[in-house]
C-alpha cells in the first residue's frame, strides 16, 4: 500500500526538465536509506575514530535528505526547518567531537576506538 | 429487695473534672524534660534533684486540690484530654477517671515520690553529673507512668502506665549498669513482668470483647456488669457467661506479676540491686501496689467470677507465708525488707480475696509509709557504711553519733511492720485478719496470716536488734568511696575498736546522714505514726444504693465510694443495714412462700465462698474485737523471740543465740536462706529448657532460615548482574551494533503494530 503511494507520486514542479520530473519521493528515500546504511556499516566496521565520526555525519545527512523530501512531498516547511536545526547541532557536535578526538589521540597516541576498551564500566 | 449493694456509684451520671487535673500527669513530664535538659547542658550540681522535688511537690499539691474539689456524692468524674486512638469499635481516650480510689492512691504516690526525691538528692550525691540526670529522668518518668496507671480513664491508659512503670523499674534496677548483678536483676524483673503483662493484655482484650468497652466510666456503670453482680450475690454463677468469669483470672496474672506474688515474685528481691530510693518508692511503696490497685479497680468484675477472689486470697496467703519464711533467714537487710514487701503484698491480696478491699487499701497506704521508711533507713545505713548491708557485720548503730534519726525511723517502721498495738500497721493488718475470720471458709487463711504476722514481727525485730541495738560494731562494705568530710563517731568507736581490735577496720568512719535524709526519715516516721489515726477518724455515713452504710474510718470512706466498694454481707459491724435487710426480707418471704424464702436467704449470704447464715467467730470472740488481742499476742511473741535470740546475751555483731538454735533444725535454715531453691527450680524448669531450645532450635532457625533468606535476597542481584555483565565489552562497535539491532527490532515491532491496526481498519 505504502509502496503504491510512494511510486505514484512525483516531487517535480511544473516547468522542470523531463529528466528531473520523473524523480519521485521513493528516489529520495532510496538515496537517504543508502547513505544511512553506508554510515552504519562504516561506523561498525571501521576503528578509526575520525572515520567513525564521518560515518555519523553521513547518517545525519541521510536523515536530513529524508526530512526535506518528506517536507516537499507534504508541501510544508517543517522538514526543511528541522534540517536547519540538525545542521546547526551537527556543526556544534563536529567541533566538540573533533576536539575530543584530538584529546583522545594525545592520550592513546592512536586513533583506534579499541584503545578505550577499559572504559567498559 | 434482693441484693447487697456492691457498686457505689453505678447509678450516678458521669461528671466532668476540671482540666487542671491533667497537671498531675504534666508536672512529672516537666520533670522528665528538665532532667533531659540538665543532662544535655552537662549540669554538675544537684539542680535536677531539686527541680524534680519541685515538680513532684506540684503534682502532690494538684492531687490535694483535686481531693478537695472532688465530691464523692456526685460519683466518679472524668477528664478527657483527647481521643487517643480508635480502631473500628475499639476506642480509647487519653483521659482521667477520678474517684476516691484514684485520689486515695495518687495522694500517697505523689507525696512519697516528693519525699523520696528529696532523699535521693542526697543519697545519689556521689553520682552528680550525667548519672544523676539519668536517675531523675527515670524517676520522673516513673511518677508519670504511675499517674497514668492509677488515674487513666480506661484499661489502655492503665496498660500504658503499667508498661511505663515496668520500663522505669527496669531502667532504675539497672542503674548501676556496669555491675553485672544489677543488669541481670533488671532483665529478670522485666522478663518476669512480661509474663504477667501477657495476662493483663489478654484481660484487656477479653474485657473489650465481652463488654464492648474498656472505658471505666462505661464499664462500671453498665447494667450488664451490675446484672452479673446480682447473679453472683444470689450464688447463681452458672448464669454468668464463662467469658466474663475469665476476665479477672487474666487480669490477676498481670497483678501477680507486677505485685510480686507467687509464682512471679522472684524478681522483686533481686530488684534490690537498684539504688535504695528506687527500692523504697518503686519496689515497696507504689509500683508493686499497682496489682492491688488493678484488683481493687476491677473489684466488681472479680466479684462476678466464682473462682477469682478465692484464687487471689490463697495466692496472697501462700506468698505472705513463703516470703516471710525466706525473709527470716536472710542476712542482707535490704533483702529482708524486700521479702517483707512480698509478704505484705500477699496480705493485701489476701485482704482483697477475703472481701475486704477496705482493709487491703488501708494496708497499702500504711505499708507505703512504713516500708518506704524502713527502706530509706536501710538505705541510710548502706550509704553511711559503704554499702554494708549484712546484719552480721553491723551492730549497735543506735549509739553511733549522728544515727539517732535513722534509728528512730527504723524503730517506727519496725513497730508498724511488726504490728505493735495502736500503730497503723497493726490496725490495717487486723482489718484483713479479722475479715478472713468473718468471711466463711477462709478461717484457714486467717490462721496462716496470723502465724505469718508472728514471723513478720520476728524478722523485723531481728533486723532492728541486730543492726541498731547491742554492742557497737561495724565493718564497711565494698563501696568505699572518698569520705573527705570525716564524721566523728564518738567515744564508742574507740572503745569498740579496743574491744574488737582485729576485726575492726580502723580507717573507716561511717558517714552519718545529712539534712535531706534525716528530714525525709523524720517526716515519714511521723506520717507512719499518724496513719494509725486514719483508722479512728474520717468515718462517715455513706449512701450506697439507697442503704445507709457506716464507714468506720477514713480508708473505708475512701474505698467504699469507689469501684472497689464491697460491703460484705457477713460484716455485721460495718453494714448493719444488710443484716436488718436480710431479716426483713426473710420474714416477708417466709410468709409468702418457703421456696422463695430460700432464694432470698441465699441472696444475702452468698458470695464467692458459698453461704453462711451467721457471722463467724474466732476463738469464740467476734473477729473484729478478738483480733486486736490475738494479733497483738502473735506480734509480741515474735518480738520476744527476736529479742531472746538476737539481742539478749549478744556480745558481737556476728554471733547470737540463734546460731546454736538454727543448727538443731538441720538443713531447713539453709534451705530458707537459699530461698527454698525457687530460683534454682525455675532455672531447671524454665530457663534451662529455654536456653536449650534457643540454642538448638531458634539459633539454627535464625542463622540458616532467617539470615539465609536475607542473604539470598542479597545474592539475587549479584547473580543477575554476572549474567548481564559480559554485554559491557567496552567495544564501541559492539554497543553500536547492539543499538542498531535493538532499534531495528523496535522499528519492526512498531511497523507491525501500525500495519496490523491499519489493516484492521
């Protein structure tokens, strides 16, 4: 049922080139899902803290794309507004995360997440 | 027509007493607070003692004011402070029930407490500081509890006071808590009392179950109870429910515990480990009479039971004789006084049992004064001679300088206890003895008590002749403390030291009592002597149930207007109206119907002891008149024997003529000295088995079952944690994978639910 609804709708506005007019919500969500999955896989498989951090950014952006696509689809601005907030938070988080990584590197002389295993609690 | 009036005030409306009567409870509480404050401030003076004396004197004055306010003609009065608690139908008020019995008791309780607090201010002076505050804390708390017990408006307040005095007794017996024997004695007193308290608690419950109330005002005014007494006086006990007849049996167990009656008397002699003022106030004059008070207060309930009063009478008699025989063979003068107290309490119960609450009440009053006096005199000796209490090591104190008032006080106490004619003890004991002969079926009790009176005179004067008369000789006890102020004791000492050179401790100087002890002893001696006047004055014609009753003396006036009122149908002196009434009824009924005559006849002469048509006599004399001579003779024989065996021809403190005589009795004196091995018997019968059960049943149960359960509960989280703990690996990827798996499952579940709902719709 959901699949039917998704495939029958287009996000293109009048006057868009034909090649773009065929892009539907499903396309955007597919890209978002692919990005998110890549992020997850990267986060789980890689040990380098910086790469893992980039993977979280990837997941962020995937969620952002989905939000904007839905916002456009429902014709309101909530999705886009929300993404602005997400970006702000992501920026702050990037600043803090990178600072932390720098400190962790200084302590362990390595970027591997495995160095911090003893924090198991 | 019909019955003998048993309840004086049953028909009266309940009046309200003024609220200031509550001060009698409030002032001792103030005393408690001041001693706590003194303890917190670290007061190192006699301030807590004198503040206590002030508070208790205030309570005494309030009691006296209440006495003058109270008019017995209007019946009992109540003060309700607040509703204490209510559980379903069970309600108890925090209030006072005031009748002549209450006032009678409270007058001597507060009066004696004041005097003994003054005495204790000096007696406890070597403990000034925290111990002193602790002593007066418990002392005040005791007076408060005793006031609750005596003045309480219901059984719940009585129970509160009952437990309160038990607690204070425990605290004060164990006052010297570093001394093992004192701690053991305190525990013994508390535990033996618990046994009695169980009876009291059950009696309380049964009273509520049967009568539906524990408030005195409702209980003693109830038509139900009055109906029972009518039935009892008609000899028709079968018609009274068994439940009602069990109430007094249960209550008397409580009374026997608190008042040290056989078989629960064993704690009282050991209680002498406490400081002497405590022995005098709690274990002689006031607390131990709580049992007598309980029986007197519930006298109507006791009358309604076929067996209760005979049991009370015989228990009292057995206790009186047993304790007197033990007292004869002891050497510790305080122990002798303790056994004497047990014995005299036995007299009081016997008095209650042979239907003379008046005699019992009067004996409580006279005994309170003279026994407090005797104890305080013994205490002065103990205080002055470094804890020496052995009558074999003290002699001739009469002639030691500074001991005149103590000797005089002791002498007044002794003549009262021995029942020398015209002393208060003589009159009060005679009332009980005479009534034992008047009441049918109790002549045996009378003879046993008369014999005991002879023994009492003997052991009393044994103490007096040994300690205060004869050659001057003394040895200090073990508690030698610093006697900086040397009390010279005259020529006798030097002379005596020359005579008994080696035995005598040259360095020791007895410490003569100071003003506080002497004042109190003198006051109590005067009170003890004046108490005999109460046998002569204070008589009054009372209106009991429409009958004129001539109360012969003050105690009679007080007791007969309370719930303890009982006018024996056998008492042809006091209650002439009953006799006349009886004849009239009988004549009238004879004319009508012979059978009815029997019933009416029985109505007058039945009691718990069956029936009797004519008053009894003793040795062919009217008991009340004959007893004056008979008991005096028994007493004098006892004193003469004591004089012959313990004073005449005695040249040292340790030896007397009795020693040779005692050898002829074989092991009996030794058995008596060992208290007939009752403690050992209890050890074998109860303590030993209890220890065994505790060690072999309760201890393993406690260790393995109770502790095991608690430990198991402690182990549960540990075991659970050890299962979950490996999930915390410290691997960041592991956590992330867990999160993702969890989220996926959650998402899956949510979607399933959403779809199924959507599909359903």
